[in-house]
C-alpha cells in the first residue's frame, strides 16, 4: 500500500503562483510514475502533469509553459509549481502514484481556487 498526502493548495489571485506537494509513504519502492490530476465542479478528473522516476515529464496542453512538475525520489515527494494561474485552473488537485504492478493510489485532494 501507498499513502499520499497533498499540501499547498489555497486561494490566489489570477496571475499568482502556488506550489503543491505530495508526500508518499508506505510501499514507496513500488512507485513508478507520479502525477497530478484535477477535477473542477461538474467535470471529469483530468491529467495535469506526470513524471517518471527518471524525470521524464508530460503536461496537459492547458498548463504547458505555466506549470512544472518535479520529483525528489530521496524524499518520496512530487511537486507541482503553478505559475500564471488562471480562474480556469480552479479545481481540486489530486496526487496520483502508480505502482510497478499497475496499482493506482490517490491522495485526498487539495483545493486550488484562482480568483479573477
């Protein structure tokens, strides 16, 4: 089992920045890619960014150039630096970790609200 705890959400004005963190514990040696997803009210949960253990990254088109995902394998933590935030970025952000055997683990989510 893997436990994920997110932090760093909050309320920010448009154009501002936030940094999300997700700390993993438990069977961390089994973790392979980690990522961030978000879900706005009434919408499906969508991928924001993902990073492999080796550091390869992939981003949703809507956040490219504004968000940066990074990972500290020694501290079992993944980060999401969010710059130039827009009201459309308002959502609950979830951390995700996938294990080597294909299991999917989720954090509890952290609210990000961007005011116009």
